[in-house]
């Protein structure tokens, strides 16, 4: 995975932080995570994603607008992933939506 290449601000970041229940082989989590990334990439306004999973999972997705975020939240397959996360995979989670006003990088744009 690479650092997301986002446009000049402003844009939005959705920070999803989670704690997984004890992972079970074949529980479908990794496959669902991969499918959500594939789907998100095809959504209007999607700008990129960064993710790290250890004791706490943190996924940050970047979006052009609040409307784009709301549309993604209501996507049918994403709704199913949310339901499964709540019922099967997460013992706790938190979603934060942030306006990115400035960003800095060591890479030239």
C-alpha cells in the first residue's frame, strides 16, 4: 500500500478506527475489506485510501465532498459490510469525518 496522492485541499478525510474481535480463519473479513476498497475506488469523489491494521485498525479514505461520503455510506454492499462489521468483526469502532484544509508532503506534486 502507498500513501494516497490527494489533490490540493480542501477535501475530506473519513477516519475509521476499529478493534477486531478475535480473528477466525475464513471469517470473510479480508475478502470484504478488499471488496470495499475495489468498490470505493469506483465511487464518485473517491480520492484515495491509507490503512494499517494491528491491535487497532485505522483506515483513512479521502473524498472530494460530504455528498460523496454520504453516497458511499449508503452503497448497498457497503451497508452489508457495515452490518457484518457490527455483528461479527468489531468489538468497537469509531468513524470521524474531517475537513482537510492543509497538507504537507515530502514528494513534489
